[in-house]
């Protein structure tokens, strides 16, 4: 994966430029946490990490006024990803331990909405979250969506093929699993890139 841009002031990228970039995706093991029995051990493993990529996925709604709760929470290290399925079981108390941990930093893009929607499912105090879009804003980056920043800072293009798929269906496809893992992983890679550029202490 090529790291391209080092001077970020007023930097931007066009859709056409993104489409010319090579596709990047997470290629490590993906652990699907789909039962209460798996949650505690997965959370204990994740709490060993100092920094994790983070994202959520929600079943899309195509009707005005209809919305759904998050169906998936994703966490990623550089080498592994964990996908916690929420539909059918809700948010286990063990997951709250991770979402409220100040010791394990969770990095993502546009975190406010993700956190707000999770808090509608179960009340918790979000701690240890860092929005890399805020870091990008402070650095002068013009387009701060995940796909745009991946193009500018990581030199790669993210697939959007599974974005509007049904995340609440009983079995997720391999395309969905890779898409979800990649979103969390790319947030972590952006954090690492900002660290390299000394934009994060």
C-alpha cells in the first residue's frame, strides 16, 4: 500500500482520481462473533490492544422515516478483524467494557453518529474514541470521508459493493465480511499514517 501525500494543507482528491487507484482490502483473518459465548473472550483479546480500528454497519432503509439499529460492530488490528453481530442478541455487557475503555483507543471516521446509534441500543459512556476525520480537518484536508482519505493518504481505493447490503440478514456473505473488516482496518491505517506524519502525538 503506497503512502502518497505528505503535505495535507488544502489537499483533495477527485472521484476520477480515486477510481484510478488500486483496490485495497483487509486480507487477514476475520472473526465473526455471533453468539454470547464468544463475546467475552473476544473482548478480552481486544482489550489487550492499545489502538483498534472501529466502525459499525447498519441495515439500510429505503423508506422515509424508517431506520434500523446497528447490526454490526467492527474492530481491527493491522492483522486481524472482529465483527460483532448485534441483531438477535443486542449489545452484551462485555462489549460495553471495550466501548468504555480509556486504555484501548478506538479510531474511526464520523464516530459521532456511530456512537449515538449504539447508545440508543444500550446506554453507555463512550471513552477512548478518536475520530481521524477530525485529525484530517486540523491538517487542512478538504475531503474527509473514509474513501477519500484512503485515496489521498494510503494510495488505494475502497470497494463500495456491499455498502447498501442487508447487514441484518442471517448469514453475511464473504463480500460483506471483507467490506466490514476493511472499513475498520482502514481507519487504523489512517491513524498510523497520521502518526507517521506527526499529526498525532
